[in-house]
C-alpha cells in the first residue's frame, strides 16, 4: 500500500482527504477494467465517461459550470493525478487532458464559451485538447508559426501545423494557439477554441510513443473559426498559455509522484519477499540504501508539488517558480526512483508486462512535455537571478 501520511500535512483540508479516500476506492474498483493499453482511444473514452459519471471531472472545471470548486483547486487536481497515476498511466492521462484542454477556457473564455464547452467536459461527455506545440516550436513558444488571419469582421482563418497534441484524433475540441501579429514574438499570439469537426482541420498523423496514449499531428488549412471563439483579447495567447501551465505544470509533478510511489510500493513488496542468500533481499544493506534514497526522493517531490499547489490555491497570481521546481524535481526524482526499482527487480524489472517495466516507459515523457527539465532550470535560475538583483538594488 502506498504511503498516504502526506495527507496529514498542513497543505490539505478535510475535503482533500475525503477526495483522496473516495478516489482511492473508486480507482481500486474500476481502473483496471476500464484501461486497455492496446486500444488507447477507446480506453480514454471509457475512462473519461466513467470519471465524469463518478463526479471526479467536476474538479477540472469551475463551480459555476458544474465544477466542484469556485475556481480550479490545484491541490485537488494534484491529488487526483497522483492517485490515478499510481493505478494506471492512461487513467491519469484521461483526467489530465480534460483539465488542460479546458483550463484556458476556464481562465480566459467568455461566458458563452464557458457555458458551451465546460459542462460537457465535467460530465465526461466531451474530450478536450490543448494544441500549443509545433514541429519547430515546442519549448520556444514565441516561435509559433501557425497563422490566424482575419476573414471578414467576425472570423479568422487558421493555417499551420500542430504536433505532439495529446488527445489528438479523439478530442471534440482543441484550444489552439496561433500568430495574430499584434506584436513580434510571444506578444503576437492569440488562443482560439476550435471544434474538431471544423472544416479545414484534419488529423495529419497519429504518433506512437513508448507509453501509448492518443497523440497526433494536426493540420489547419483555411480553417475558419469565429472571432467569438478567441480566449481573451488579441495578442494575449502567450499570457493565456502561461497562466494555464502555471496551474497544470504542478499536476505533471503530481503524476510523476504517483508513478514514483507505485514504483516504491512495488519495490518494497518485492525486496521483502524475494529471498537471496537465505534472507530477504531487503536485508542487504545496499538494498536498504537504495530504498532510503527512493523514500527521500518521493518525499522531496511531494513537498514541492503540494507547496506549489497550496501556494496557487492561496491566491498567488503566479507560481511560475514554484511550479517549475515541482515539475523539475518530481519528474527527475521519479525517473531515478523507477530506475532503482527496475534494478532491484532484476530480470523481472525489464520483463514486458511487469509493473516497473510499464512505469519505466510511462515516466520518460513527463520530463519533456509541458516544459522540458532543461526549460524548468532556465525558469528557476532566471527567477533566482532576478530576485537577487532586485534585493541588492
């Protein structure tokens, strides 16, 4: 059983502990029967529908549109992602994309857009996606080339390509970031909600990865979208994207934390039952040293993840530094924890179908998406430098 003592930390309220307990019970009863990694499209649809029916997707939208809290509660999002990731990576993915794919709408959408798109997502009836990355613009958002040109007074026409888009090919809508030219670089971007059946939007390619989930390249060719589908004001696309990632970047760390806890739990079970030289593997001092490192790495990640979530929920306007630290440390630590788990499992650790083998594939992408570890280091260092310069005058 995974350690849940962290729920007694002062970051949490009773409602968070109640949420963790109810989701734990639901996931134990349902996730295995809903998730089939051989058919990820159908699995994601099933998981989203079931999470919606059970009420957990209400945490991905604001209360005014059927959600659980007045505003998105990052601690709840992190608890859900951590718990689901412990059970199954695809279950975590299915939940996460409902939040990320509508987070920008929750933050910057008009009342009409919120009323149209948020309730069906919260009920698990519609699937959402976030389309930011391009073939030549991933970490460097300012280099986006997809163009949104005016087409009469009430529409824009999108032309360009988006790639590495999670839920690509199965989403009902995409939040798309495109260049509208109000200024150069990041200041000349805007965000639009684009329905999946909009003429001119096609799925150019489905992308296979080492941990299967729905992923695609999208092509926009004279794709006509109403101006009313813009999120925020013209030129605010970068601001909308960063505000969305400020919330959901911490939750990536939470998912990594869930993977790490699963690896630690599996390793404790294995090393205390596996006999080696007439005694449990766990009796060896080198095994105990590895286990101690794993415990420390998990707790360090948890502290940073839930500090970032708590800081945001307490009303901080931006948590860029805290979220970057949470994502960096949690994902890097989880990679290390899972690698130790594979090593301590021996041949079983690299056997296809074993828990730690699956975790080894699942964790790798988290160090890349929503800001690679190297980008998080730049964010953290630049903030530290700026804070120092401000202090010394």
